[in-house]
C-alpha cells in the first residue's frame, strides 16, 4: 500500500532523498546529484512530495510523530514529484515548475502521479502565490500527456524542438493556479483585528506591499549551489524558458 | 619582514583580489606574477596567487606557495585566511579552523574571515564555537534578521532551546508590532521555526497556543495543519484533533498516517472493525478514486468480512486493469488465512464463478483475464505463496493474451530467478527490455538481472543506453557522477561473488565516496539557507546529515565491503584475481596446482589491464577534453581495476573504514555485528570481538552465524598462543560467560541447538558446522546430515546454495549435494558445478 507524504512533513522526511534519487535514476534518463535534490528541499521545502510503500505493520509512532513517523524507516520510494519556483520568471510572474515527476512502473494506475501533482500544485499556490505551474513532457509520452491535459487540466503552451538530450521534442505545458491562492485580505483583516486588540483603539495597520515585490527580492539573491548536471535538465529548463 | 608594495603594485594587488572575486583565476595569476616580479617575497600576493591557482585544479602547487607566503608574512590575516581556505578545500577542516582563528586574531573585524570560520564550525558541529562566531556576527550587524536566526539555530542545535527561543523573540520584539507582510516568507518560516522549538521543549500546550496565534498568517499551510493536528492529538484534545485530521484528509486522502490520527482522535478501539470500516467507507464515498481508504480495511478485517471486502477490492481493480494490484495486496499475506482467501477468490474469477454476473464485452474481458492471470503469476511467485510451475503457467497465459505487456514478461524473468537460474532470468528480462527499449525502468531491471548473473560487462553496456557516455570515464564515469548507488553496489557484489576483489573493492569505495560527498554537500547550505530563510528544512537537513550512514544503501554497501576485505585477508592469493574454488579453499595443499592457478590469474589480470587501457585510449581519442558535469576538467581514473586497493598490506585495517561507521550507524543490524566479530577476532581484539557477540546475542540469541561464532570464540579462548592481559581477560570472560558459560560442554550445547532448531534449515546447517568444527572426525556424518536437509519440505533454494559454501569450508566434496539439489530444482543452474 502506498502513502503520499510531503517531503518536509512534520516531523521531516528528508531522509527519503537518497531513495528518491534512486527512483529517479531507475526510471528516467534525466538525473541529478543528490545536492540538486537538497537544493529543492531546502529552497522550496513545501513543493515536493513522495510516494512510499507503507512498511508491513505500518510506521512506528514516536513522540513527535504520534500518528506514525516515516523518518528513520527508509520505506521503498515508488514515486516522487520534485518541484520548484521559477527563479527568474521572464514575465515577472511568480510560477512553479515541475523539475521531475516519476512513478515506478510496478505502481502505475493507482492514481499516485495525480495525487503528487495536485499536492504540489496546491502548495505552489498557497506558499508561493504561483500564478501557474509549468512543465515539460516528451511528445511521445502519451500516458503523461493524458494525466496533465485530461486529468489535471494543463494546456499546451508550445512545442520545444529537441528539448531532451536524445533529441526528442517537448510540449511545454502550464496550468493556472490562482484559484487556490490564499485570501490575503482576510489574513490582513485578522492582523488588523489583532493589532487593534493589542493597541487599543489606535490600531492603524498598513495595507502591505504589492504582490510582485516578493518575486523581485527573491530573484536578487545569489544562488551558490551547483545544480544538477552541469547542463542537465535543471539548467536546460532555465535556458529554454529564457529563450522564449 | 614583510615587503611593502609601491602604490602601483598595491593597485595591481587589489586587481588580483578583484580577479579572484570575478572568478578570473588565470588573469589573477598573471597579475600576481607582475607584482611578484618586483616583490618576490610579498606574502599577501603569493597567497592570493595560490588561492587563484587552487581554483584551476593546481591545489598541490597552491599549497606549496601558500606555505611560502605564510613563512614570508606570518602576521598577515590574508596569508592565514588563504591557508585556511586551501585546507578547507582539502577537507582538512580542523586545521582550517585553526588557520581562520589565527587570521581572525590578526583582523578581528573581518567579516569574511568570521563568516568562513562560522561555516566550518557548523560543518564540524562545533556548536560552542559556532555560538561564539554567530554572537560576534550579530553584534556587528544586528539589523539583519538572518544573523538573529543564525544565532538561534546555533543555540538550538547545541541543545539550548530556551536561549534559541529567546533570541528569536528578541528579534520579533524589535519589530515593535509592525507586522511583516503575509508574503514575507522569511518571517513566516522564522515563526514556524520558533514554534517547532517550543514544541521540542515538550511544552506542547504552549506550542499549540503559539501556533493558534500566528499560524493563520504562515503560508506553508500544510505544515501548519500537520503541526496543529499533531499537537492536538498529543494533548489528547480529541474533538479538535478529529477536526484537524479530517481537514488533512480532505487535502490528501492517500496518507495512512492521517487516518491513524483520525482514528486515535475518535478513540476507536483497534478491535472495533465495524466502526473502522465505516470510517474508511465514508472516505471512499468522498473520494471514489482514492485507493487508501479502500485498501486499508483489508489490513484489519477478518473472516467473512475480509472475504467480502477483498472480493470487492480485487474485482474492481482487475476490471480496471490495474497492473500494480498485486504489489498492493501482498503485504496481507503475513496472515496465511488472508493469503488463502485471496488465492481462492482470484482463482474463482477464472473459473467464472464469482464475476458478479456482469457480462463484459469481449475486449474488456480480455483485459480482465490477462490481469487475473498476471495477478496469479505474481501470487504463485511470491515467497509465502510460492508454486513456481503454477506461476509459470499463469504468466504464459497472460503473455499469450497480451504479448506486448512488459510487466508480464518481467514477471516471467522473475520466476526464472526464483527457479535458481540467473542466466535464464537475465535472458527473459532482456526480452522484456526489447518490448520497450525507450523505458529506463525495464532497462534498469535488465541490467540488474545481468549483474545477478555476474556479467558485469553486459550490464554496463545495457546501462550505457541511458547514460551520457561522453563523460570522463564513459558510462561508468557517468554512473559515478550521477551517484547511481544501486548499480555500483550490485556491480561490486557481482565482482565479489566472482572473487574479483580489486574491482569489488573499487566499487564499494565508490559508493563510500558518494556518501562522503553527500556529507560534504551540506556545506554550501550553511550560508545559503540563511539567505533563503527556509530554516526548518535546513535544521532537518543538518540532523539528517548526522545520521546519513544509517541509510540501508550504506549498510548494504559496507557489509559487502567488509566481506571483501575479510576474504582478501583469508585468501591473500586473490590479490592476483579469482582462482578456481577448492584451490582458494582452506584445504588447498597441492602447491603445484596453486602455482598454476596463480599464473593463470596473473595472466588474466594483465589481459584486463590491457583492455582497460585500450578503452581509455579510445575514449581519449573520442573526446579530447571531456568535461565533468560541473564544468571542471576531470582526470581519468588512474586505477580503474582497483589494484592499489587490493594490494593493501592490511585488509583488516582497511575494513575498519567501513566497519566503524557501520557499527556506529546500524548497531541493530545483526549481520553487521557478526561481521564485526569476524574482523576483530582476526585482529586479536578480544574485547571488541566480545562486544559484537554481546550485541548480536541481544538481537537474536539463536542466530545461526552467531551460534558458530560463539563456539569458535570459546575454542579460541581455550587455545590462546599467549594469555590475555589480566584486566582484559577478566572482562572478556565475564561478558562471554553470559553468552556461553565456560562450564558448558560444547558438544552437548551444539547438539541441543540442533534439536531445538530442527525445524529451520539455516539453524541446522549452523549446528552441523558446529559439530564438524568441534569433532572433525564427524565430517562424513555431517555431510550425510547436510544432504538430508534437502528432504526438508521447507528448504529454500537459497539455503541449498548456502550449503555449497558450507561444504567448501569443510573441504568436502560437493558433488553428491549438488546432484541431489539439482534434481530437486530441475530448472535451476546454481547447482551445476564446473
């Protein structure tokens, strides 16, 4: 039986990373150093999810993981979605990107990929106010295409010629996520009420900055982490999109 | 005395620094040379030149120059700082910290030196040092939130939760009520970080209170929900916990942990199957496509209820044609009754009894049929329900209906593996691969099966279909670079089985190096994560890195590596390559035969070296300047066959490199403890050997390997060449007496082990080895008894192959055993002696 869990759950399941890497290199030709997975897990910890086989007899429970704790159990990883936010969106719009998604052949058609995607999409919208999520898919990958387009509602944005290392073309697809955004107005209202309580009648709360600022602030920060293969998929993704 | 520079040279020197910062290393070196022409002994310039050199692969020369620079100018923070940086590059962290400290003493205000020192202290887990560094950095720049957070992390990891929380609160107070914007993720994360610290103090009540106050404005919504549910349940606030877990399940009904939480919150007793089933049914209704809520009840339901639920589940999945049905079901088989019910149900579908009368159209029925055959094939292949002829029969029928289905063909290969015929299994897996050559998963399987058949070369060739073969070192180079631990480990194990120890050690070391890299990987994040502000994830990472080698990938590799070293110690001739078994055996007395075999082995080794150097030359010609993934020019491996590793003077000492972390990280692994005994006893480290025995005994006192070791250790204590030092003898005897008392008659003890454990072939094998060890004259009888275990209804093919090794150790003739086993498993190849 398979569980879909957040990579950075409470408590953390970050010790799944080596098994996620193995799942990736077992299934896909686009591979990365562990450090690239770490980079995802430590930059956008909310966005990645893992499918694990529940151990026989369930997980041990611990003080912090009272209902069951995956950490330290090293269950078999049969699927994962590794996702990120676009660091320098060319159009200035915050958006998410699926770096890699795969489910073991032995565990297909249990709805795992769909659940992984939905969890990641929601986190992108809530945590990072992503306008949309983008991804690439091999044109020959009918099953994946069906999932993205028919089940999840992605639309083909364009075709990218020779996107993959073996020369195959990719569909660049995207899905709008704004319907899942948090209601900031409501949060600010609650902030104001709290402040009023604290400061008596004089609570005058500022309205907050505009949404776009966050993106810019983030983009200015330097990234010193070596990523993936020198010109592996991680980088290719950036390059191809900035060409557009 | 240090030289002073003219103003022109001084500006040149500043250029050197600038070039370095801009990563223009070659220019930096050139400019430095300009300065050095006039000021040949200028320490700072020499140091900066060295630093530039270190970045373009000239670390050794850089080191020499940096030392000269230090001699020329001992009072410069630059020469010390650079020296520290070079030491760090060489991963000599302790010395690097000292160098930074010197530099800092000379230039206490320097932010870069302080920062570099702090990063290393974190890497080295010198928390007290890190606290000092971080306090100093905070004092210099208190305006930056990350400096506060960093100090809090330092206290937190050092175990001072109260101080950590205080630091975070002090910063919050400086905001004076100016609430940061919702979009301020650094703030959101710092808030949640503080909350986890409060929870770690054990005061869950306060953690919950804090979370209720601030959680609504944290954008990591799922985390807040998980934390809240967790706290509520721990506080036994049932109604609220129920709501919290319900909310989590509404987001993700595919997580059994949330159901556990909900059930605990509702206080449904484990035995109330009816209530539990009703709960899960509710979630099925809400999420008709969710698997978990349908599947989990099969775990607890019993009897007729189970049968009904299983029937519904199986039929639904088979009709949908879900190929992963069996992997989802097999965990139920720990309960033999459930196993039998599943078998009966699915067999029933085929005979048409229970298909619920729903007349399918022909096409659908075909899919239903092939899926059902496929399910039964896996069922009869699975170890607790194994009936290989039936498995084969079913898989053939499935393949007949869907000849293109990769999974069906894969299962056929698997059945051959379980038949004990790795050659045929690899062949069948290759057929599966050819059905979908673009799929890496099946390619991976095919390569793995080829490795199980000890064909390393063919495996690499298969792997090359999905690797970047232009990488330095070709396919293997790419697999190293992409940290493909499964392949390297399987490759190593295959070499070990063939007693090609050089290559086996080579691969084991590669995996070990990958773990070292993973540990090193955290370094960049000590700074990076503070800038990014994702503090919870960072702290999780630091803690995980501290237990990195607990990972089963490490355990498996380390166990293999220790075995390889032990084999090399016991059979030093293997340094020249594999030799026919029997000659390597302990009974090899024929010196002539040994020499002949040695000669042959050496010749083969020379051939291999030639092949390897040809390959390298070919690669060199193909890509004159191949680059690694990170753009650095990488050198070809100068010892691809692992000669230096295998030619070691002290294999046992080398084994410690793997054994020590293994025992530290996985003390509960009995195989590790037993291997520890093997290494320590050969080193005459009696105390450590006994410690391993005690540990193994506490895990499983009747473990077969341990049983034999206990006997051997008792005997060895009786026949020590020279007595142990008194104090050691005292401890060893006291500890060991608890496991196997001195007064105990060993033969009786062994016979009683045999009779107590007569139901288990592995235990009987150990008992027979024990008898053969205690009474060498009993060998013929032991051989007879070992042969008789083949008549046991429970013996597995793996146990039978293990018996061949046992006979090897006894120096016995294996023919009779192999013949009888070959007849018992007629499809097998593993009993063919060559």
